[in-house]
C-alpha cells in the first residue's frame, strides 16, 4: 500500500480556513492518472495539484478536481508556488519559477516580505473568448439561480471566456444580490452542459477596479468554488476586452473579493497587460497562501 504525503494549503488568504483550500502532492513521480484522481477524490478538496517532475526551477504539474482532471487551477498554482518556495524546493530568495501544465509553461513571480515568500503572481493561460450567449439564455440561467433578469447589470459585460476553464460571466447589480442567489444545482448543471461551460461566475462592482463574485461549478464536482483564480483572471480579460477598465496604462490591476458567502473570504489580484494597440498580452493571478494541515494518505 502506497503512502502519499500531502499538504492542505489555503490560497488567496493569510488566515487558515479562509480562501480556497487545495491539496498538494509535492512528489507525484511515478503516479498514474488513475492514482492521482483517486487521491484527489479521497482528499475531497475543490482541487488537488500533483508535481510529477522537476528540473531546477521548472515543475511539471497536473490538476484534478474530485471528479476529473483540468488544464489549470489558479488557486492551486498560487498555493503550490509559495509552498515549493517555503519547503525549500527552490533556492532561498529565488524570485521566479515555472509551472509546466498540460497546456503551457507558466511563469511565477515570488514576492518576499522580511526575507520570506508571501505572495505569488502566476501568469495565467492565454485568454480566449467565445461568442456571448443570447439575452434569453442569460434569463434562463438567472432563473436557475433563483433570480431574474432585473438582477443583471446592463452596464457591465457578460460573456464566455477562458483562462484554463471555460466560464460564463454574468454581471449583477450589487454584491448583496450576488449573495442572494440560491442555485438549483441540477437545473444549473443541465444549462451549463448545454452551453459547454465549466463554471458560472457572477460578479458585481465594488469600485472602478474591484469586484465581488461567486462561482458555481457543479459539473466539476464543486457546487460552489470559494475563491477562484482562473475564473477571476478570465473576468479581468473580459473586462479589459470590453473597455471597462482603462487600457492606456499598459497594465491594470483589479481586486476580486470572493468566498464571503461561504465564510471563506479571499482576495485575488488580477493584472492585465496590454500592447500598444490595446491587445491583451497577458493575464496574471496574484495572491497569498497559508498552510492549513498536512498528512499521509494510504492508497
């Protein structure tokens, strides 16, 4: 019987019990896909990340929910990068490492405070977009969420975007209304499968560059995701593409708050960088993370 050491780390927070918890296996060399899926299912966190190989400052990583493998996880990447640095898997005071995912190699910048790594900034997968759904489809989704179209903010963009997962984004008038949503998970799952999206992300403005959000991902085995990096990164790209946030500054940083409804508050920093023509050059996910627990799983 194999014994698998693991760590549980809370991302996008500095307080254990906040943010989004991820299971990390720092040495998954030789593990099969089936074994990694079993570990993810047994540990039963929103996601698990497995380091399958490494070379210097480059680490090969695979991500799993409790039910399936996914291409990328923002909160898992932030937590993993900080944990690798804190556990001595890269030289002390290193400022950069690389995560080799299924899709691409992603750079990670490490920031220090008092000589210790405290924040990771992960370059997310290149954003992609699909044609936005019709207003009728948005109405149908709002109905499955226990609301109606009057909740929708007419001045902010809606659409479907990707930075690791395909998400449907729907703007809501106010943060309190976001918290009022009570989804019918069975009906929501049917709608999501029909639209071929992995998550539904509801967001409301807090200020010109700050937003409050909730994310639902029942098709991934996650009824509600406490604090998501990938969806918030895609939201930043969607807002930038729509011209909602200024593009003349070459880069803009947005603050995304999430998890409060679940009692697991977290903060995600999303930086969007532009070229001279306004084209999006990259989207970055920043946040803190804290060790919550560790153990050994017998498989």
